[in-house]
């Protein structure tokens, strides 16, 4: 199954954030750790695509007083998503093998 760079980064951020994997936190981490500015619309479209592919799922977290009564979705990477990430990592590691000195700047 194919997925793009943004989807790849989102999956990794969901794994990193674990219990704190909410959309706005994912978006903030993409900006600070991947230097990737993503609009809310693009993020939610990507999250929906990942869910449609079976790579993530979410659970609705009931609202608290700090959110003005709005529920939140906490995202988790599915087993299928983890397997795909592991396979993608293996491919990337193989492609990087032997190139350690090529990009020295």
C-alpha cells in the first residue's frame, strides 16, 4: 500500500505522541520537529485517508471544561499501520545503506 510523505510523518508523530495524539498536537509536532506547516484542513483530510486505509483509528474523548464542550479524537496507529511503517523503514534503511559519507556538508 502506498502512502505519501505527509501521511508517513503523521503516522510517526501519532506513535511518538501516544496518549497525547490529538490533531492539534500532531500538527504542532509536524511544525516543530519536521519543519512542516500543515493546515487544519490538510491534516484532517490526511487523517481521514489514513483511517480509510485502515492505518489509524481514533477514539472520541469526552469534552472537558477547557475545550468549551467540544470532544476530541485521540489517534492510534493500527497493527496494519505499524507493519507498513516497519516495511517502509526497512526500505529506507536499505536505500541509505552505504551513503553515509555522500551527504556530508
